[in-house]
């Protein structure tokens, strides 16, 4: 193995550890942390890791501070971004049970997220509760919203307004969700 | 025709209404284009000459601030509508109400890429933990209980209690009786008509002693050992001892008489001047 290859192999291992193991309260790792540990060429290391993960149906997901995907991000923008390892393909409904989600709870999350997106990212909690109450028992609605907030999918301000939080930005392709929802025939 | 005052009042009401409208658009995420910016600016321009006080001008500035945020909201609204994320919320709400749980979950699963993370202990961290455990002192050593120092109990003497100001040298009633006798003697020596000037009785070598005597005198009067004769016009106060303590004094309505005794009064008395 050439010296250069060996160096990259060691950087890939280090990057994999940082990406998979939680270092802070939230999962994922910031760009500047990767730069500190791997050097200036960390975007290249991440690209190689991403290629490796492809065969395992996983990917390195970049979430920029500006909350939108950037075509050609600068190093500064990458430093401020957060990197996660996420699933690359789709989960089947059966698989969701394996990771601890009941269909009711997942549908509730999907409804809440879609509704907030449609209202430009900000909605009174009461409105979401009313929407969920159409199909979920009242006692479950509040518990579920609290759970979505606890997991980081939603956040709530002191005026009772709900917003999209960090986990939705990292895990949900918001454009695809709305697009598919509108295409569905009901 | 509307008076100037009435016109200013109407103008203020209109500005308040503008602020309320913009606020409700901001708070309820309503379509910001329901706000007619041009009309609002015309209203503000119309009433601007009426503003005279800083409060009026402050209200005017606040309205401009809210209008600016309404314009910002309009700009964001246009931007949002031009992106692919824009959907008519009513259309989407309809869809969300009609769609089945299964379909909704199916759609969400196509857009959901959950984060993958490991929760696993490594051999290295286990070894670290064992090293730490070995070097950790047992709780019994870390939280040593320090036995309190034993102090032998004993009996405090009266002198010690007096020294610590817990007890007075004499019982208070005894002290009061002695003070009453002192008053009687002073009246006999220096008094006139069975009474003595207040300051001639309480005045002493030091100001502290004088205050102490004034304090005791107040008890003499309260408990019926003596009485005060006050001549407000002459600004003179005399104290007159009773031959025997008056027992029914508490049956009368008691009044408080504040007597100021300043250092200046005491110094004047000491110099032999009338305070």
C-alpha cells in the first residue's frame, strides 16, 4: 500500500468513527471538527467514505446552516455544516417497526411535518393538534407532539408555535415529501 | 369641522389599527398581501403634521417599523411561492385530511432517511474505565465523616452570662426601683414643687449614659413610678415621681410622648445653657 493510500485509509477510519459515534448531545459532526481531526482535505475523505457506504445503502448527509442544499459550498460553509450518516434508500413499513416506530406515530409525524412545511415552517401547536385529532385519540395527540419535539423533529417556542427542527432537516427530503403528497390521489 | 385635537386622536387610532393588522399577519402567518402598504403610508403621511409630542412621534416610528416588517414578509412570501416547496396550504390540508395512515406512512418512508449511529462500547473505553475504577477511592474514604469535636458540658456562671450580655447585673424591676429612688433624691436635692426638669434628671457625664437614663425614665413613666408635666408653649418638660407607684395607670388610655434628645441638646445642657 502506498504511503498516500495508507494515509487516506487511516483518515477514513477516523472519519467513520466520528460520524457514527455520537460525540455531543446531538448526533453528527461539524465540518470544523472534521477539519481539525482529518485536515483541510476532509471533504475528499467524506466523499470516499460516502462511496464506500453506498454499497451498504448508507450515505454521508450534509446539512448546511442555511437549511438548503448548496451546489458548490465553500470551505467556510462546509465548516459550519453538520455531517451525518443516514440511510440512502427507503425503509419498508415493516422495518420501521424494528426501529421503534408504530404506524400511527409515524403517520402523525408525517402529517405534522408536511403541515408545517406548507405553512412556511411555522404553525400554532393547536392547529397541528386539531389536524392529528382527526385520526388519533386526543390523549395520544399531545404525547406524540411532545415525542416529536423530544426527538428533534419539531421545536416549539414560548408562544406555542411549532417549527421544523434539526432532525427533520437532516432526515427528511422536504421537497420530495410535499411533491409525493400532492401527486397522491385521495 | 374636526378640531386639531380630534384629528390627532383619529390619526392615533388609525396608526394603532395599522400596527394591529400587521401584527396579526405576523402572528398568524397570514398572506402579507392583505396589507395595503400604499394606503397605510398615505394614512401616515396624512396625519404626520398632527404629531407634536414625543409619544406621537414614537407611535409614528413604531408604525413605520411594522410596515417595514410587512414589506419583508411580502418579499419572503414571493420568494417562498417561487420555490418548489410552495404548495397551497388549503390544498395540502385537504390532502392531509383525506389521506389514509398507511398511504401517508408510505409517502413519508420514501422521503425519510433516518440517521444511523452506533451505541457500542469499545475495548479501549472498557480498558480506560477499568483503569479509572482501580484508581477510584472507595466512598468510605472519599466521604469521610468527620466526628464532631466533643465539648464537655458545664454550668455557666452568672458573671459569664452578664459578661455575654445575656443577663443584666440586676433584675430589671430592681433596677427600676433603684432608678425611681434616684429620681426622688434628685427631686429632693434639685427639684422644685416635687418635680425636676427632665434634662436635669436624665443628663449625665456622657451622651451614652444620658440616653440610657432617658430609656429607663420612659419605663418609670410607663409603669406608674412617675409622671411627666409638659408645657408646650414654654417648651419645658418636668418629671415628677409618685410617692407610691400608681397601679391603675394601665386603665387609662396610654399615650406615647416622643422626647427628642440630641447630642446638641445634651451638650447645651452640659454647658449650663437651656437646650
